[in-house]
């Protein structure tokens, strides 16, 4: 992801948060204004405090959901619809709450009659939002399947890169061998990663690992499996891919990483990294651990050459 892309994503999300927060304040402020301008305060003896607790809880929960959506969701149509629907529900909840503290003269009875209308509109908007959210989840699931290669075992996912670890890779590779499925294995290592960590810190190093991991996932097919092998080393299982095609993929990955503009938080200038790769065929005649040892040896020789 380039520096300009990072800035555009951040700017878009920041702007939407500002707009949604402002809209929320205006909507709930309108409900408060309508009641204060038309209602008359009840005497304490006529206030049902149990109803206040119950209806106040509904408003607090709705407001909490609004904040959670604004903070946690990315910018987009789904987020906007969710916040709009929740604001309608919160609007009605606030009117219900204030009904316990104020009563309306005859000329303002219309306010009590329409207080349920925003809730109905909110349910419609939330339904539309959930339809779009469902489509969004379907799209995300497709990307997740690429990363998992159809296998779902979330407890074993690496916490930094959100990829599976080496043990998971070995299990899947051994499974292909037992089923006599031809495959290639591609190993990727970030050049001078320890120097990068020493210069910029481990937090930035983790961010770099995440970006490289995402880039690798973008390069593979639906049935391929990308895993974090160790530290700054990744391994990719490529079923039904010949060695020449795997070598071509390795070249494409190297070229993509070379053009990956990584921006350090404390530096306005982008940092460019490089990777070295090694490829081997994964046949049933060789143990998976042996194949990985050969790939590691190849990368070690490449490291010596680079140094």
C-alpha cells in the first residue's frame, strides 16, 4: 500500500467519523430541543422512576452501539446506514425517556403521537444496512478462504500477520502428499529484516510483516495457502502448480515488494524493502520437513550472496 493510499484511507475514515458524530449530535439534540420547547416539567410525585431506568437503559444502549459502529467500522455505505438506523432508534428512545419527565399541552400532543415513527424508519434502515453488511461479509469470506485454503482453525492464526504458522503449513502439505497432489512450495524472506527492526523498532517491523503478508495473499490463487514460517520468512503452498510457474510467481512477488512504499510513522519518506525467494517441488517422495530445510538452505546461500 502506497503512502498516498494510506493517507486517502485515513482521511476518508476520519471525515466519515466527523460527519457521523456530528449527525448523531444533531439528531439527539433535535429530540431534546423538541421536548424542552414544547413540554412542561412533571412534578416529582408524578414521575415513574422505574420507567425512567428502563427507557433510559434503551437510549444508553442505542448510543453505545452508535459509538461502537463509528469507532470500529471502516468508512462506507454500511457504516453510514447502521449509524442512521441506530440514530432513529435512539431518537425514539430519548423521546420515550423524556416523556417520563415532561408532559405536553394539548397543542403539542402531536409530539407524543409521532415518537414511534423514527423507530419504525430506523428498523427499515437497519434492515437495508444488514443486507449490505451480509454482502460485505460474503466478499470478506472469499478473501479469508484464500488465506486459509478452505481450512478454518482460527485458534492457530499468527497474531501479527493473521496467517497460519509453519505447523499448519506442514499438515496441509503432508495432506497433499498423501493424496498424491502435485504442488510447489515457495519460500519468501525479507532482506535485512533484523537491521530494519534495529533501526525502526519492532512495532514497525510487525507492520512491515503485515503488509508483506497481505501482498503475498493478493498474489496467490483461491486454492493456495500463505503461512508465516518463522520471523520474517513466509512459505506458500501452491497445489497443481509446476516449478516454472512457481518461479514466475516468485519473480512477480519480488518485483511487487521492491515497489512497496512502506511509510514509517516517524518519517515522511517511504522506505523500500526487498525479498529473496526459493522454490521447490513438493512430491510424495520427500518429507515436508526435508523440503523446507532445502528451501531454508537456498535462502541462506542467497543471503550470503546479497551480503
